[in-house]
């Protein structure tokens, strides 16, 4: 079966919606012999999902947690095969129920919302113990089908067919290994298309030899150098240091840094949106290759290791370092888009004391 055929079969099955949650529950749940609790799912039908999708790998818990929010439970049969997965989110109505229907070398999984609606279908096919095909179709996400290629038992290439609304793509993933047989990096290659006019060849995963602390130190060094360069001989009123949609996109680092004059006179009580149109700010320039590379690795490691507090710490630390050399320039450390509902004073308080803010007087001259 080709990728196109697999994708179409999953889309047809999803539209028919013939599988009911209660039917699967009655048949599959009685087979569960063991339960595993973790902060994130630990077993995926899609090979290399954690690496390619840059999702948290989570950690296994010693026992069933008292509070199940943001935890997952996996039910296994007597042979250790995954039969069931349940995820709890922050609201009782959120999360999902997932059933795995195994039939020899083929496995289907069906994901349902807590209200019982079918939300996604996945399919995996194996041959001689190796996954040779995978596909997924869901209500809102991108649908795709993969074919996997091996060399001496190691996966070396993935051919993918992607379908999302009118978008059709055929990316190829190449997996490279180091001398010890560990994955060194994974590259995605796209031919020229409407989405990628010049094509693309980008690393979606790199096995970093650096610890999270080492990556953070390099990132801080490079970012501080960029801030210093922008502050040198600068006469603008503000230096904006922006953390843009952390964990929502794949490229929320490096921090975006802009030197600007405001649209209006300074007033600590005015909304921060009065300063400038944040939507119209251009992409930053003068990003060093070293900063771009360490940012990519840092995003990967922060996400996989679930260090969700690190981005805000990097933002505030960078702003406080810049404050020491900023003179009269006001440093705004912004976490977008949540901070667009704050006042200027509330944003300034990340870096300045209330006493320092009270001494920031409006300009005397008119615009």
C-alpha cells in the first residue's frame, strides 16, 4: 500500500466514523494486566515521534498519582503490548481515551474525546519486527502517511505524504547515526513547491553533546553580546526583548530584540500595546550562526526535558543583564502574547523596582 493509499483509507475510515468507543472499551479493557503512569505517553505507534515532532518525552511515575492532571496512564496486556492510553488535562472535559487494536503485524489506534467523539485514527504496519508504514488522520491536525526504509536494521529514511486542507507535501527525512549507533541528527528535505519555493533541507533533530546548562550558558553569552551591540550608541527610548509564543511554534528562540521609539509619550499606566504594533515588528536581523544553532538545540532540549520554566528565566535574565548597560533606555521583557493585556508598569516590574519605575518621567517634548 502506498502512502497516498494509506492516507486515503484512514481519511475514509475517519469520515465513516463506524468505530464506537464503548465497543472498543468492552473488548479491550478486560485484557489489561498492567498499568504504567507517566507525565507523558511513553509508547508511540509513530517511530521517532519525540525527535521529529519535538514533544516532551516525559517521565515514568512510581505509582498512580493522587492528582492526575497532565498525566497519562498506559494499559498493557500480559505480553506487554499497549492496549489503552488515557490522558488527563487541566479541565475534567479535556484529555482523551485511546484504544489500540492489534491484529498480527497491523495495529490501529482510535482516540476519543471524553464526550465519546472519535478524534483520531492511527495505523502501524510491521514486518519482521520493524515498522514499515505508519499513518494518522485526525479532526484538526495535519494528516500524513509514512514509509520507513532500513539499512542493516537501522531506520535511515522516511518518505512522507502530507495532507492538510489544500496543502500537499512530500517531505523526506534522513536519519544519520554516530559511530556508536546512536541517532546523530534527522534532516527534513522538501522539493521546491508553493509552500517552499526554494525547497528546504533543515535539521529537525540533533543529538546534542551539551547539557542543558551548557546550552543555556552559550545562549546567554550570545544573546548578551547581541543586546550589548544594540545598546551601543543607541538613542531609542525602548529595548524590547521578546519571548514569542514559547512551546507553540518550533522556533521561539532566539529571543527577539528591537530598539524602538514609542508611538506615544511614556506613561507607566498605559497598556503595553500603546507602545507599538507588535504584529508589525519585522523579523530580527544580525542573528549569529552560533546563536541560531544553540537556540535550535535549546528549544529541542527544553521541550523534551519538560523544563517549562526555563524560557521565562532566560527572558528575565537577559533583560536584567541589559538593564545594567541601558542607561536611560527602558528595557521591556515581554512574553507574548499573554503580556499584551498588561500595562507598561506591569511589564517593567520584571526588571525594575517600583521605585525605579516611579522615576521614569514622561518626555517633556511633544511628538
